[in-house]
């Protein structure tokens, strides 16, 4: 419970691997907003694997809620999938500036 603030922002964070990730946007966050009497919410989805279908689904639900004129939270997707280190990107750094002179 929050106390002593005039404006509150409620943030709900879910991993894309969570089977009930969509509930965070459609049920949990709205409940928290109401309970805290907050006007603004942010739903953060952390992409931790190849979950493209889930990402498309949540984007579609978010658009639908917006079209219905319902107050909806901001949607932020963070790509936390493992990436190659820059030193392992083959061919990208093969240009030899000294040899070009």
C-alpha cells in the first residue's frame, strides 16, 4: 500500500515465459490501480525467450482495449534475450582501417 503521494504510478512486471502474463495487463494491473486509487499504470513485459506469438497477442489486446476507450496502462516490452557479445560478431569488425590507407 502506498501512502503520502499525490500521484501514483503502478507498475506490473511479467516475464514472457509466464503462462498468465496477459492477466497482468487485463486483470491484475487494473485491480491494483483501483485499490491504490492510481490513475496511471505501466505494464512491463520482459521477453526472455522466443515468444513472438505472445508479443503479438499482448499488442493486439492492448490495441483493442485502447479502441474500446478503456483507461489502459502503457505497455513496455524489454528484450532480455541473450545476444552475442560484440567480440563474437563475425565479419562485422573485420574492416582493417590501417590496410585501407
